[in-house]
C-alpha cells in the first residue's frame, strides 16, 4: 500500500505556482489577487478561509478577507458581490459556504461573475465542465484529479465508484472521472444515500472516492483488494485525549482499509491540502485570463 501524500503534492504545486507568479511580476503583470468572503464565526469555515489566505501569501498572491457578522442581510452580501464583480484588481473570489439559513446560497452563487468564480460553483462554470469547455473546476475534485496524475495512477478503463452526489464534490467528481481524457476515461458509478446495496457497487471499484461526511463509513469488507481509495471526508469526532477535544477522521475506516489498498489518502493530509492548492491554481488561471479572455 502506498500513502498518497496530499500535503507534499500541495506544497509542490504551490511552489510551481509561486515561480509563475514571480515570472508574471517580473514581466510587469499585476499580482494575482484572491478575495474571500466569510460570513459568521463558524470555527471550521474560519479555519478553511485562514488556510486559503495563508496559501495566497505563500505563493505571492495578494489576498483580501472580507468578513460579515452572521446576521448580515442577503441584500448587503449581494451588494458586496456586485462590488467584487466590478473591482478590476480582484481576479477571483470565493464566498465560503455554508451560509446562514436566511441567505440563499444559490442566489449568492449565481450573482458571482463566472469569470471570477474560482470555486467553480456558478451554473455556467458547472455547465462548461459538463460540456468539456475550459472552466474553473471546483477545487476538491480538481485536487483529486491532480493527485491521481502526480502519483501516475492509471484511470483509463477503470471502474470508479464515487460515493456522494453533492454539487461541490460528488457530482463534479463523477463528471471529471468519466471525461474522455487520459487523466480520466473511467466507467463511473455515482452512489448516494438512496443507493441500494452500496457494497455491491464498491466491491467492483478499482477506484473509490468517498465524499459522504460520515466518519469511518467505508469499511474493509466494502473494498476490493488493490483498489485505490480517495477519502474526501473531514469529520470531527470527540477525543478528550486531544487538546481541542476532538480529532479529524475521514469517511474511510483507515486502519482496516489501508492494508487492502494499492493507494490511499490519509485524513488529514490527503485531499484537504489539495483543495487549497487547486483554488490557488484557479486564481492563477483567472489572473492570466486563461479561462475567460
Ligand atoms: P454533503 O452532505 O453535501 O453530501 C454528502 C453526500 O453523501 C450526499 O450526496 C448523500 O447522498 C451521500 N450520502 C449520505 N449518506 C449516505 C449513505 N448512507 N450511503 C451513500 N451515500 C450517502 O457533503 P459534501 O459537501 O459533499 O462533503 C462530504 C464530506 O467531504 C464531508 O465530510 C466534508 O467535510 C468533506 N469535504 C472535504 C473537502 C476537502 O477539501 N477535503 C472539501 C469538501 C467537503
């Protein structure tokens, strides 16, 4: 079994991006600029945004963090989005999800200018992904494809089972893995909460991508020997031996699944760091106007 080191690959990608940023600056081009909008004080969201801003600094981007109180009105948030859409210095921006219940996430996502939607959540960018047109691929699936590429994991003709059909992970992941490209070309099965006999599907998988949000959900009896297992889950479980009172675990029961796999991602240190590297990469594409001229 080989461990897929997402942290290492993420740092490699960031180092490559930082060289590109230096070249841009040396050529008199503007510094890429990512803005992040954070609403409320959810500790997990705050930590994610902090890591994204820190990664921007590491690669030499400019970053702006815009914070709102949890009770900010939808109208006020939309006004900020309009401002960001029209700010020529900002190449791309994200609105950290989830948003408080009184704000429509869909309305907010649709208000983001597609050319600045570096999270790749806008319907136009999702549609472009489906049609195989240049687009911002949402960061987590994009990160997973890059991990498979860097580890030279063969995907063509393989059977990939994606568990979870969310708009940000499972659905775009299934589309990416089925694409007619050398990095994908899988036969894809998309499983979800209404799938009957999930194990029957996972046991046939050469590649399992678990994005469920349930700790230790994928067990050894669900995995074919030699399978590649990508664990997207980030779940907090109580652990009083930790100073924070909890620890992070994935959707895969790592200790029993790992010995059966050819490759597996750990949690933490697998998919998570790649999500950030992909967001940075999308921002570079935005700054270089490679998706939308
Ligand atoms: P979600 O809650 O939006 O979707 C979960 C999916 O799991 C749903 O589509 C549902 O149909 C499916 N599901 C639920 N119960 C199931 C069952 N019993 N059998 C089969 N399918 C079932 O979650 P999400 O936003 O896609 O996130 C999934 C997990 O990935 C979470 O733990 C989240 O924290 C994590 N996540 C990690 C990253 C990262 O960067 N590593 C990024 C995004 C999300």
